[in-house]
C-alpha cells in the first residue's frame, strides 16, 4: 500500500462559526413554523394540488412544492417562506433572534 504524497492532502470542509451555526438553527426553526402555518392555511382553503399551491404562493408549482417539502436548510428560504406567508395573510409565531 502506498500513501499519498504530503503535498496532495485532501482539502477539509471548513467549519462554520458558532454565530453562523446559531443563525442557521434559528432559520431552521423559523422555517418549520412558517411551513406549518402555510400548510394549515392551504389545508383550510382546500388547496391541495401543486398547481393550486403554486398559484396561492405566487410561484411555479414545482418551486412551491420544493419550498414546502425541503428538509435541508438553504440560504434565502426564510425570505421566500415569509413572502408566501404574507401573500396568504398568515402569521407564524417566530421567536425573537438569539
């Protein structure tokens, strides 16, 4: 077995700072609350098909469905969910920033 040369070490993934980790955790919690509030509002209206959901949220059906079902944190999702909630007239209880 041969070892790789020292000058060809594999790059390591940079760690995020504690502040960034806290911000992402707060965003995840906000996203969950907004998704639940939006889902309840859509259910109350009887809006179930992707086309209806997209029209209600003002975005393409595939994008709206992905936004509401995505489990992974992505930059900008909170803003999209807040805009969708405002369009539906929904308010989610969002805790103050940490």
